[in-house]
C-alpha cells in the first residue's frame, strides 16, 4: 500500500464486480487507513496467507516501484494474476524476469496506467481514434505536470527506488502513445531529465522530456514535471493532443484551466467542424470489467501482455 494509487486500482475492480477479500501491508497504519475505505477486506497476517488462498484470482499492489517486479513474480508463481501500479519496473532486468515468469506460469502482469484507464475522456478518445475519426495518427503529444506537495516518503526521492521521472510518471505517456498511435514498438530518439527546483534532493528528477518514433512512422513528444502551481485547482493539468491526417483531438483530463474545475474535456476538430465533449460520468471505466473477464476467461481484451511490457520497456 505504499502509493495511493492502490485505492483507484481497488475501487475500479470493485465497481466492475470484483470482491476485495484480503489486505496486507507490513505497516499496520497503512492497513488501518485502507480499511477505513474498504472495511470488508480481511487483514492478512502475512503476504503468504493471501498467496495461499486458492479462491483469490488476482493480487493488486502499489509497492515501492523497484519492488514491484519481484512481488509480481511471487504472485504469478503462486498461480494468480498481478495488477500493479505504474511504473511496473525500474530496471530492465526486472522486466526480463517478469517476462520469464509470465511464460512459465501463463499468468498476467497487468499495469494501472491510470492517466488513460481511469480517465473518461481518454477512454473515449481511444474509441474515436480507432474508429477512424481523425484518420491516421501521425503524432501524439503528452503533457503530464504533477504537484509535488508535502509529506512524500523518502523512497520517492531516491532514484534507485522510484526509477527516475521518465520511468515513473513518464510511463503513462509512453503507454498512451502506443495505444493511440497503434505502434507496437518505438525508438527513443532523445531524452533529457533535470532537477531545477529541488536541490535538497539531488537524486530527484523534477523535469523530463522525451521523443519517440514508432515502428509505424508515428512520433511522440512527452513532457513531465513536478512544477504544478499551487494556484491550480487540481494536482495536475494533464493534457494529450493526438494529431491525425484528418483532424486532431485534445484531452484536458483533470481541469479546463480558468473555466471549468471538472475534468474529462475532449476537443475534436475535423473537416466536419469543431466539437467539445464534456465526458465526466458519461463513459465509465470499461478496462476494469474487461480485466476481470480476462482473469477469469484467460482472454486479452483489457490490455495485452505485449502492450504492457512494451510500454514498460520504453519508459
């Protein structure tokens, strides 16, 4: 329970019909806080108690990033699917090991890329793009500013533990590029990181940018940072612009600055004209139901394992 994303992971699965049976963490305080939100979860005395329960199909976790790979391999070897917070790995050797265990066990290593999977305008954009609304996708621009805030744990500032800014919050952007562009592989053509505002934490990267070229000719530019101003009414002004040969889409995910504090705004321009869709409460989060069905039926409709691992490799 090291990262708060575990609440979104569990809530999404519960809304889709899952049952939250157990909770385990080495810190009793985190367990107590978690059970305030999810009181039906039984407290496990050890992680093994969860893994030994044959009625459990999937384990969701948001551990310290550099520990996520090893936990996932342990879960899969226990015969269960794994649903981890992003970033799924901090080093390539962890990805390689997870690939081996997936091949050995037939289990899944799924990733909570929340900036697409838990954002209604981002989900609807996928339907529009894959339905041909803007033609062939040529370029995806991903902007992911975040607010640093206070009270972050020590691991958050140690590069070996969080993986660097492009590996951490940049992972969202690389995943979205693959999804919207249809590329199945990509080359990182440039990347840069910096620490411009946090000299007291020299291992912390508060700025990152990267460009990618997909194997289908599409390109990607990513910019992520920890500079989100206090004056913004939410934690980050996340935006995505998808450029196609017949139009473009802009997503204003969490706020429409200085106009609407609600998120899930989608703007689309095509030859037919301009559209503004306000999608909060209108699309839902179909990923979670598909993930449950994939877990039960051994299908791959929510996200393919190849896609999840390729996004991890790039970040």
